[in-house]
C-alpha cells in the first residue's frame, strides 16, 4: 500500500475553532462543542484550539493516530 507524504506543518496546521469547523464541514458552535467535550483531536495553545488537517482527517476516517 502506497502512503501519501505528510504535508508541511505550516500547510497542515489549523488555528482556532473556526478553521477547524471549515475543515470538518461543521458549524462553529457545533465544532466548539465537540472541541470542549474532547471529541476532536485538538488541544488548546495560548487559549486557541489547534489541530492539523491530517489528524482530523485520520480521526474522521476512523483511523488510529
């Protein structure tokens, strides 16, 4: 099985619930609720939610991190 190369971090990182919401196709309120409940693979850095596109895509596809 061929693997896709990991994107550069600067192109992969998502800062803030709004950017995460756009990536997963959900509203901001729903996304913020999911983040607060720990349902998405993200963490807070300096008061802002941070994740990566690749982590979220793997999680939503049901793959292990």
